[in-house]
């Protein structure tokens, strides 16, 4: 697949999933910060940008509205968005239920259903949901740019209408 380089992010203080384009294909990583509390923020930022520095579009999975750790995860979201703006990298965000509906056709899909959809559509197996969500954000960003990774039913693709570009 040729085209613009994109990245997908599932940001969290404990484990962050990153998926980005390497030689036209998906490459994913799990960032597990070694530092504690707020000291994780610069560590996460540095590692994320090691992988996505050359991205032209980044799709970030937003926080679920009822998430208990939203304040903590929101700090990571803010740090990464600030750096994307500083670097002039375009980005967008997508709600968890829209990402799930894009991947599976069901807005309330489980982590297992998301992983099964990745296995079924692309043959990729994930060991954790952070990498899987980042992968689906990467797939969705590519699809948004009319460079689909694989074909999805129209019902799933309708979620692309929810993407509003920033930066």
C-alpha cells in the first residue's frame, strides 16, 4: 500500500498502543513506561514520537465518556496532541464505540471481538487490546484517506464520516 503515512494511537498511562506505517505496512508497538506518575508523560511522548515522527495523519482513540481513569489518561492525550500541533502533524480522534463499529459492525464490541475482526480481516493476532485498538485506528485512518488496507462492509465504513481533522 502506497500513500500517506498514518498512525493510530490508543493512549494510556499504563500501556499505550501505537500502530504506524513502515514500508507501506502496519507496524505496531506497546509502550510500557518504566517511570511513575507524571514522570511517565515525557517518556510516553518520546516513545510515541520515535514511531510516528514521519506520520502525516494520526487517528487517536478518544476516552470513553464514563472511564474512571479519564483524568490520568487525559494528561497523555493532551501531551501527545500538543506535540502533534507543534510538529504540524494533522490528527483526528474517534470515539471508542465508533472505532468498534468500524472494526466489527457493533458499537459495543468486546476486546475479543475487536481482536477476532483483525484476525479475520488481516490475519493479525494481538496480545493486548491497546495494540489492537491502535491497529484499527491505523486501518481507519488509511481508509479515511482513500487508501484502504482491506475491504469492509459499507455499514462499517460509514463511521469514517465521524472523523474531523485537527491540526
